[in-house]
């Protein structure tokens, strides 16, 4: 019995997450004390789009961070195309991921009881 490997969109998502994390550190200048983290990358089956979930700390800087990332989307996509040589390279789209924020709020509520 053969072990089934990951589907291509999952492998591509993993590669994009790894390389995009590095590019964000090197290429995007965030305000001092701001941490922007890639939480997830979901690539659709047709490999047309990669939805990148971002978490921002402190949350007061979320709007500014998302604006900077959105502004740099085409630039980062071009760098990814050169680095990864994936065809077709999915279009990068950033979205805010509030999952970790909600988890922290729930944990705080549980600890306060």
C-alpha cells in the first residue's frame, strides 16, 4: 500500500508560506514593535489564488500593516515567482486572521473565572 503524498495546492501553500515569511521580514518595513505573522496559506484547487491569513500584534496597528501588505502584493508576488518557479503561480491575496486573537480572548475569560 502506497502512502499518498500531499496534494499539489497543499505543497504550494507550504512553499509560499515559508518563502513569503522570509520576504516579509526582508522586504516590508513595519512600524517598530509590530509583529505580522502568516497564520495560514490556502491555495485553491485551480492554483489561481493563494489566500494568506495574517495576524497582527498589537491589534491597533492592524489597518496600517494590512495597507502596507496590500500595497506590496504585486511586488511580493513577483519575488515569489522568481524564487519558487511555480507554474502557475497563484495570485497572492492577504486577509486578516483573527483566530489567534479570539483564542487569546477565550483563554483570558477562562482564566478570569
